């Protein structure tokens, strides 16, 4: 009702093509939606979720066989490229939070393909590096994690996971240095909420997975049973 009134006074434009947004409460039109680089439902690494062109079964990628990540499974909604990349950047840095429901649709779809949702006990947002939170005044992962938890009928607990150090920027570092750089930068403040549980960590972008793996390692030492990671987008090497 409120959305319908708002739409009549202030028509929503599609974030991608600038035309009319034809889906209620959403900011990407159905034509553009078809063209976004969603990750495939099949043909992904069974651990990290890396998609491989032309493969239609699950496999274990070389990275995961050489260096098993501490998380049990990861999934991403989009490839971090083109228009998807700009939208995720906008959400991260320019506070374009009106995209929340569109993003949550995509996260939800990716999660339902890769995870057993009823088995999730708790949803945790990835904590942002402190200096970024001050810059932006909010944590974009909190917004997504809360919205998803509500859709899944699960509890979202911000503040269970915390940053205890500021790593250098990961951009430009190779995989080995990324793993070194993030070591010891997470802490679990309230282990009682993760002990023996299946935990779903929500983050915006996965690059090599080093940060998510370090975070999962900390959750496991705090007693988490399984750690599943869900990101809005991931970089996919070609
Ligand atoms: Zn459009
Ligand atoms: Zn993998």
C-alpha cells in the first residue's frame, strides 16, 4: 500500500537501464534482471562455489584441494563484474540502500541452491574494518544479514563476530599474502551463540576467500559446527 503510493508520486527507475522499474518494490527491471551475471546453479566447486564454464556437475577446484578453506561451503549470487560490480560498489560506498530488497532476493536464491536453509541456526554479518564503518556510518553486511535472517525465520546476531585488527588492504596482494594479512583479525565475542551451531556468514564480495576462511577458522575455534558463507558477488578468474 505504502509502496504503491510512493510509486505513484515518485516512480522507481531501473538501476541498470534507467527505464521504468516494472517489479513491485524492486529497482532492477525484469529485462535487466535477465542480463545480470548470476552465478550458475550447477557446475560450481562444492566448497568455495567457484563456477566453471561448461561444467554441469559439482567438483573440487584446485584452490580448495591445495588449500582447504576453513569454511565448509560458500555461495555467491553474482559474478563481480560489469553492472553487478557497479551496483555492489554503490551499495558499499555510496549507501545505495534502496537496493537492499533486490540484493536480498539474489542472496536468498543463491543460498537456497547451495545450503540447507532449515539447518542454519544463526546468521552473522561480516564485521567491517573499523575505519570503513566510521567513513560510511553503517555496515552494509548488517543490512543484508538482517533482511535475510528475517526471510529465513532465523536469528541475526551482529556483534558476535568482531574485528580485532585492521589488516592492510587486500587489493594487489597475492593469495599467500592475503592469508597472512588477515591472520588474527577476527574474534568471536559471544561464543555461546555459535557453539555447536551451523552458522551462516553474510559478506558483500568474495575475492580469494582468504578473509572468509580466516573468519570461519575463528568461528570453528569458538566451537561452531559448520560455517557457510554467502556473498553477494565474487570475483571469478577466467
Ligand atoms: Zn532495466
Ligand atoms: Zn573451490
